[in-house]
C-alpha cells in the first residue's frame, strides 16, 4: 500500500475537493472510506477555528458543496425532515467526530449515527397516523373498495414504507403506483409482499419513476404475464443490458412498449427474445417498428414472394431475404432472425471514407439503400443508420480479432458497445479512470493490451456480481446513502408504531361504526333511535307553535244577544202571532299564517311597503302595474 502523507496534501491543497483528487492520484485508485476519512481528519487539524462544523467555514461545509446536499439529497427526502440536508451535514459531522475525536471509536461513531436517526425520526413518528388516514381516503375513493379488502391492501402498502425509504421513495409514491396498477388493470387483485417489496429497488435501478413501473404491469398483464414475472423480466433484462454496456432504462422502456408483440409474432425465446431484439436495436440504431412492419408483410405468402423477388432484382447481398419461405417461417416462429437478416442486408452498404475517417453511403450504394428501403417499407435514412452502425461494429470486431485477444462473444459485444468511431478507429474513452491506464484518455481497440482488456472487463464482471438493490444504491454517493439509511430508520419506526397502535385504533373505529349505524337507522325511523328522532321532531313542532303563540287552527265561538230589540221590531214580530228567537251564533276560524301576517302589519307599518317592493310593485298599493314597455311611463 502506498505511503500517503495526508497532512501534506491538506497543506498543499486548501480546497478539499482538489485534495481528494490528489489523494486519488497518489493512491492510483479510488480512496477507501478510511483513507478519505484520514484526509478529512488532516483538513480538520488545519481548520483550528472551527475544525468540524456545519458552517461554510469548516470541512463539513465544504464537503456539503462537493456532495451537493441542497439539491441532490433534498430530492430524496422521505418523511418530512428526516433526511433534510441539515440532518445529513450533522450526521456526517458526528461520524467524523466519532472516528477521529480523542477517545472515540468507530463503534461510537456508528452508534451516534443511529442515535441521530432515532432522535430525528421520533419527532415525526406520529405522522404515520395522518398518512394512514390519507391512504385510506385515496385507496377507497380511487378503487371504490372498503372493509377487509381495503384494510389488507393498505397494510401491504404501509409495510412497503421501509424498502421504499431505502431507495428514496415515500409512502405516497407506493400508494399511487398500486392505485395506478389496479386502475389500469380494472381488477382489485392484490399483490404479494414479494412484489411490493421489489417495487422500490426495481424502479430505482431500471425505471426511476415508480408510477411508470406501475403502467408496465398493465402492458405485461395484457399478454398474460403476472406481476411477479413482470418484475423478474425487468430485472433480468436490465441486468443483462448493463453487462453489455448499454443503457438499461432505455432497453427496459422499449421492451415494455413492444411487449404486445409477443402475441402478434413468434419469438423463439419469448420475452427474453424480445429484450434481446431491443438491445440489438440500440446497438444498430434501428427502430423496432421497422422490424415488425416487415414481419407483418411477410406473414402474407404473396407479399413474402413479391418482396423476395423485388430485392433480388435490386441486387446485392440480401441473405435470408432470398427465401420467401424462410421469411414466413421467421415471422411465425423466430422474428429475432428477421432482425438479423435486415442487419445483414444493410451491413454491406456502407464504405469507409479515409479522408473523413468515417463510414458513409455513396454512389451506387446510396441508390441501393433508397431502393431497398422502398421495398421494405422503411425510411431510407433509417436503413442508412443501420448500415453505418453495422459497418462500425464490423470494424471493431476486426480490430479485436487482429489483436489476438482471447474474448468471449459477450465480452466482445461489451467492448464494442462502449467504443465509438473516431478518426477512422474504434476507441474507448477512459478519461474518467486515466490513472489506471497510465494517464491515457482513450484507447483504440486495435491497440488494446491484455492488461487494459482486463481492467475494462472488470466493470462487466462487477455488473454480473451486483444485485438489483446494489445497482439501485450505486446511483447514490456514500453520503446520500447515509441519508437514505437514516430515512429508513424513520420508516422502520413508523411501521412499528403503526402496527402497535392500529389494533386499538380499529377498536375505536368499530365503536364509531356502531354509533354511525345507530344514527343511520334512527334517520330511517327504525329502532330505539327512530323513536328518539320522532320525539325530537314533536318537541321541535311544539317549540315552533309556542314561538308563533297561536295554535295551528283555532275555532272561536261568539254569541250575539238581540233580546233587547227596539219596539218597532217587537211590534212587527208580534203581528205574525208568534215569538221569534233573537240569539245568533257566529263561528270564526283563525289561520296561523294570516294572524301572524296581520300582527306583523300592525307591529311594523313599513312591512307591507317592503313586501310590495320585494315583488317589484311600483307606486302605491292600489296602482296598476304595467308590463315593461307599456303604460304612461314606458
């Protein structure tokens, strides 16, 4: 191990960022955690005013700039303030103190880290109750479910908080994904704990957006692939793509977008075969839609025969396109072979231009590309891209073969995929690890040595050894991983808290449910509650009557005594020779509404005026209103 003078590096490089770069140069490799910590301690000794602080003046403040806490880490917050940048800086500070303060031990530093995580997490642990209420509302309203089915689903989502936090996701991300999966499938099928536990890591490693992963489930389900097998396919496809030196997320997306083709054409290896086709489409810069367009055409015997004849007329090396029966077979049983046939046709069309140091289409081949593209139903520009990519890859294979290196096909493909054409040579950019190549910035495949080959292939071997979780975590710096670990502690505590308190809360819910049922029955006039409601209604009616101070209908009886009539009436009556009764009974019925109105008119003189105004009756109460446009004031 090289001897390193950490104090000297800290003295010569005031900027810690440059100091760490120098340390990497001295070591000839990436520093270990202990070596990085030793250099941090050296800077600490120089920073006497505030050796380790959370301000910009100290080492931690400068480290925060290097790690980009405020932007990169903040985007991975989970559970409120659990992994805010300030917490990360505090945590790093305490870890450094734990490692290098006098009398401290490594165990003490780690214990302090966990202590900080617990302290910060406990302050927000009760938030899980609010989150569960929101989850209840979101799930039940979006999926129109309730009862035990809803409870089981919500418990499943809740238990995913911890693995989700480990990869920078929140409870809401998981719930939205599950809701989207069920909404798009149209079925309330539950997902196993294994599927739920894998969602965060697979999403972060190969998809990034968990909601997008949810939509992939629907696309795979339409061709009869279960959720478990969907995740397995995405994992295998993503891992194999990384081992080839290709962009895993691009390949995973293209595979999901074309998964419906599984039931349209014959694939010799099913989903794995489709994934391999997508990988080749990236390598040869081709559109998957062009392959399936050709496959659709050659399904028809007449079209297959005509295509083969027309391509033969154009001339050139057309390979399997010479045989219409083979074309029909590949469309039915081996559409992957049809892609290889197209690559073979295009491979002979590009020529190398020494003056410009690149492959191109010229002369007769340029006309041939247009003619072939027309017969194949493709844009000639797309066929031209395939031709140039095929020529470049052939050149790379030739250069590797000329070196006499012992390489497996997968290793050749990896080296070819990480190389590019430059000045007529296929080269690999190694500027980010030039120290391992004696300061070289790039290496030509035609000059690759055994030692250089081994260094490059170590990256491929590293991908083989990595799990999906390793790939996902590899996207973060060590400090960001620390932040996620703290967040995971908080998530773990939240789950434990929820599991402990939920049985009691459910007991309360049951009592409230009984009360709601009692009230519901009462409103319908049923049971004891119904009787109570009727009693209250009667009381309300009584109160209303007392307020009006008049009974609903009052019958008044008045007797009129006319016995003391004048002498003339008596004379007239007696002339008839009989005696007439002079008593009359008058019955008067009183209306509550009219009586109340009369009282209001007497009590408030302006009442009638206000009432008439409300009905838009102009002038005096006896004036005849005119319709608009008529009358004397029209």
